[in-house]
C-alpha cells in the first residue's frame, strides 16, 4: 500500500471545495433555490454559519486526504485521470448517499441535484489537482 503524506496539494484541494461551495451556494447562484427547498430562512442560515463553516473546513480536509489516497491508488497522473477519480468517488459514495437520503426523507430530487452537483464539481476539480500536484 502506498503511503500518501499530508501535503499542500491536499490543503489547496480542500480550499477549492470550500470556494466552489461559496460560489455554488451564493445568492447569485443556487442559494435562493436551496434555501426554499430546505425551508431555511436567511436569519437561520446566518446564525448557523460559523459552526457550518468550521465543520465544512474539517470535512473538506478529510475529503481531500481520502481523495488523495484514491488518486494515488488509481495511479492517476493527469488532469483527466484525476477528474475521473473524482467522478467515480462522487458516483459511488456522495451521489448514492444523497440520492437515497432524498428518497427516504421524501425531499425533492432538485435538492439532490443542487447538493450533488456542488460535490461533483468540487470532487472533479480536487481529483484533477491531486493527480498532477505531487
């Protein structure tokens, strides 16, 4: 098994995920639709933001670390190969969990596409970066 030490690439990949999320869930993108679908007011969202950002930062670092291992195990060494690792990790883990969760919780599938789309874009970019930055 190949050891993958913590690296600057993982930190940057985590930052990329958070930046994609900030843009994706901004008022000019999908924030209004997302808030409506989950029934969250602007005040509720703002009050929970510090804790959510802290948890997202930790989660993004963990995701980058795990994805770096998947990229290494796959032998991905190009942007396309790294992006493919991101897609397959999204499909096998994130999409399955979000999709079945939406069905069990009887939430609109549009919510799956909003949150799933963000994670797909983030994982593709993260995988591409982690494949070429060693």
